[in-house]
């Protein structure tokens, strides 16, 4: 009888094991994906995930990298996709992953003309203020970058916070703001990465299921940025991998270079980063590491205030 009870208990334990594992996985997911900072901006709670490397030295001004997620994602998802933390450990900078506001729909960055756009700009500006109040941030080396909708927000910041953001980077950027909206003429260095088989933001432009508003042609859009920075009209091209072409606009005003990496066959993904679901986003190239290349570009550019 006693042995029978033991067997029954063992069977029940096995039956409940998947449930227990699911609970553990859920708790682990929550722990690794929750934000670790927040404050109220424009009357709303705004969240961010901050990473300060163990090598941080309060006595030394430290660069800050702001990395923004794509539509429907959140700060920790951008951390996993971009893998900025690993580089922060080696290169000794602070990285923060802000999240779009929680509302009735998915988290997004407002990158079209609206009151929400300036609300998001204010949040990023106040986020910088918040971190500067606690850490020794080098105000000449603050950089913004993002994936998809977060890349679109990087463009917004280049037009609205160019007095604070030294350079920007974007991957598979979803750009819907017209160039005429950006009246800030300060040349802002920019580096971009875009796959030729991006199913969400097409390399050659056009509308997709995610947006009825057509996206611009990536090459032409990059040329417009180069014109904004008053670069020489003819870019220099080089093949850096079998599937990657690098295009750089040089002789730009204030040394504000513009660089585009075209990744042949790649999708709506972060080259060298953690792959997104291939059925949705397409393939992720491992020929280059967008995060490392972006950081190499960033550290060449510091903010010079007039």
C-alpha cells in the first residue's frame, strides 16, 4: 500500500511537471524581460532597461548608447536582438533600452507628425537627464540607434535632439517622416544597415502590410541624408563580405559621414545579432556584426557644440 502511494505520487508529479516547468519558464522570462528603471514623462509612466558594465568608473566621463526596439517589442527584446551589452563590457560604455509607451495597442515609437512624436522625444530627452543625474555621462558622446520603428525614431531624434545626440544608427529602419519635416540643419553622422529582401520595410521602397504609407527607397533616402550633411555627391563603395556592400559619403560638413551597408538577401533583421523569426522577418546575415560596426562609427564622432 505504501509503495502504491509512492507510485501515485510519482505519476502525479510527472503529470504536473510540464505545468511547473511552464511556470518556471514564465517567471524566468518575466525576470529577464522586465525594465529596471522608470519615471513619469508627460504624465505617463515610461520604462527603460539600463546596463552599466562592471568596469564603469565614476571618475571618468562615459559614453551612452540609446538603443530602441521595433514596433510591438520592448526594451529587453532590443537588448537580445542587438547584443549591445557584450560590447559595452569590452568597450566600457553604458547602454539603455527605452520602451515605447504602454497603451491600448503594442508598444511603438511615434515617428509620424503627431503630439505623440514630441511626447516620445521629450521622454528620450528626460531619460538622458535622468541618467546624467546619476552617472558621469560624457555629454559629447551620446548615441541613438534602433531597429525598424526604433530606427525611424533615431531619425526623429537627429532632427529634434541634434544638440544632444552625437550620431545615430539604424537597422531596417522604418522611415515614414518626409524629409521636409526635418528642419534642423545640423549635420548628424549616420550609419544604416538594410537587407535587400526585407519583407516589412522594402529596400526599394513601397507600402507593405505593416504600413499603407509607402516607405522610401533606402538608397535615395540615404542620399538625402548625405545632402543634409552637405557631403560630396559621389559615394565610395566597397564589398566588405560576399553579401554586403558598404557605401560611404565623404567630405561631409563637420566630418558628419553617412554610411549605408546593403545586405544582399537579408530580411528585416539585425546583421550579426540574434535572429528574429525567419517566417516573419527573413534571414539574418552573420557576415557582419552591425553592433560592432555601429560602435566603431560612433566612437569616431563626438558632439561639437558651437
